[in-house]
């Protein structure tokens, strides 16, 4: 009997096994903008969410018609994948110049909602006036989690440009050679931490948990019932507030005292991870008050230093 021939049942199982890695849709920023605008209705932070919706709209505009920027070398990407390394490694690519063109394009596309408050205008002015070296230093700081090194007002806009650049590259790459690794806690494509988890509600991924990259927005499978920070399987608590957006739970680990928000798409079929995170900041306050540390960076929400 040949070991390479699959029985009918095995063929069905192999064919239906959902992919370990999922690319975001091409309309990812438009979808985020739409969700943010919906979540802003009647929300205590409605103006803030509407501002971020405008940030995402500009990201989509540039993604749809990007400036000519150098793509990461396909051979280097293939080599990285072959060695189990992320092909779009954020820590090294952020030190190169290519993403700065996408920042310029984003700045040209961004139209903040009226009325523009003085601190927002000042932050945009500071970013427009910054030279390439300064912009890159801010980008490096954000990607390395050194949030205090970036003025608080400027950080979400630099973060938006970084997201845009990485999603642009991600959507042009063939990632089919990336194989599932156990306990993959950082993005297999770019090496960044997840912004949140998503529990899928239908289709082949029904009931499976995927982590959503805070930078490039791809999703990768991570088993449920295991802390994605310390890998403990002992106990995870799930907390939410009455008025949190539907389907959002904070998965808190008593072992390492970290938490990661999870979005249950069965409860919120049109939900999207990053917008759900931004619309549930009261949950972060609750967890902070209970002594838990936030595990996930959200590049549109950065506790930066004073600018
Ligand atoms: Fe990523
Ligand atoms: Fe843990």
C-alpha cells in the first residue's frame, strides 16, 4: 500500500482544512472606515472614531492607487520563508526608505473631519514638517514598541502609514510557502504582535481563532484555550462590559496578567478586529484597573510621549 494515497475521508479532511494564514481583503481599510463610522454613532468617543474612520479612508485611497515604491525583493522573501522568518520583517524594512513614500501619499489623501481642532492641526503640521530621518526614527520607535519616543499626536498617523505600507506589500506577495508553526505568537508575514483575536463564525473557519496582525493585517491560526502571550492552558477569563461593542471579549490570563481582546464574529457577523478594539477602550480601562497588561499594540492608538 502506498503511503502517498489518501483515503476518501482523508481527502475530504485535507481539502477542507482552512489555511493557516489568511490575507486581508483588498478593501480592508474601507471596511474599517465603515465599521468605525457605524460604531461612532451614539458612542461616547464618537468624534474620535470618526477621525479614525477618515484616517482609514485615506489609507484605502492610497492602497487603491499606490505611489511607485520599491517592493521587497522576492528572492529575499522566499529565502526568509524557507528559513522560517517573516518575509516582510518590520524591524528591518522600517529602516529602509520605501514606506516613507506611502506616508507622503497618505498625508496628501487625508482629509480630517471638520472642525479640525488645534491639537490635530498641530500634529499634522509637525508630521508634514518632519524630515525623512525624523519620520523614520518615529517609525522605528513604533515598530519596536518604544511608544514614548513618538509624539502622541503624531503617532497614529505614522502608524497608519506603516499599516498601509505593510498591507500593500503583503497583498502583492505569494505566502503559500509559509507553513504553520506551533505557538506562532507573532505575525508569520511581518513579525509584529497581533492587535486582537477573531473567532470565526461560519464556513471552514467556523469556531477557529485567528490572530490579526497589528501591522500588515493578515490573520494566522492560533488555538483557542491557550494564552497567546505565555502559552498557559490553565485558565483564561473572558470579560466584557454591557455597552462594549457586540462580540468583544477581553481574554485575560491570570498566569501572566496579560490580556488580548477577542472578537466573536458569530455574535457580530460584520465585525472587524481593529475597529472593535478602538471602540472598546472602556474595556482596557477595566482591565488596567484590575492589574492586567495590554498585550497588543494598536498602531492607531498609541500611548505616545508628550509632543
Ligand atoms: Fe503582519
Ligand atoms: Fe498568559
